[in-house]
């Protein structure tokens, strides 16, 4: 579906809700009260919470219209098991975020 600019995609402290894959557009990320570098292009939101079972660690808002796909927790687990390519992209995305912190 489409998300317009200014919408919240994920809120820090929330649980569940799946993972969002955003394509195009741009978003802002706030963690622990501070802004992180803006995200553009294809990005995953909520995957760390699904992988760890912990609450979401950041709030993500759209700053321009974004095309987004919601992946439920069960579908996310199945996707990781069945697609090594997607698993690798998600792990690379998480590693890049850890390196930025």
C-alpha cells in the first residue's frame, strides 16, 4: 500500500505488527530521542523486533510518499527460511545500522 508523507510506520516501544518493506520515498528515524540519518530507497522497518522479540527500538516516519508492504511475523519467518537472498539483505541492513550507531 501507499503511505503519505508524515505518517508513522513504526513506533519505538511497540510490539508486534510485522515488518514493513518500504520502496521509494524517504523516512526519518528517531531512536532514544535523537534523529538518525534519513533512509531512502528500499528499507526494512521492524525486522529487528521480529528477530529478537523485543519492542521496536525506533520510531520511523515518512517524509515523502512511500510504497510499503507489510509482512506479518509468520510470513517473515517463512521468508527468511525460504529465501537466503532476502535473509542476506536483511542481515546486511541490520549490520549497517549497527555500524552507524
